[in-house]
C-alpha cells in the first residue's frame, strides 16, 4: 500500500511508513502494541496478526457476474478521500 501511495505522489506531501512490519519481528511488535488498545480491538488484532488469509471471489464473479475494481485504484481513491476530509497529517 505504501508503494501505491508513493507512486500516486503522496510520499512527497506526507510522511509515509518506512518500517516494514510484515516479518516475525513486526508481528511481535504489533502483538505487544495491542496491549494498549481497547478490549475489542485488542482481541481482533491478537487473533489476526501474523496470519495469512486467502480469499476467493470466483463464485460471486461466476454466479452473479460481478466485476471488481482494481485494488490500486481503490487505495488511491481512499487516499484522496482521506486527504479531502483532512485526515492525513502534515
């Protein structure tokens, strides 16, 4: 996601994350940080961090004929919306 935001020019306007947490060390750090979150958030993060999820939308594509937008486009649109609402820091 950071690469997509950089390519869209957000790296020039905002400070984006530079530390990759998709390693075992990152999992340990995030699991430790969950201890400082509200109970529901804490439970979700402890259950989800470090796991790989595989999702399949082939059935909805074939049965309902749905097409999905490109993930890069969705991320850029979300960044544009966050910027428009002033949710991105300086």
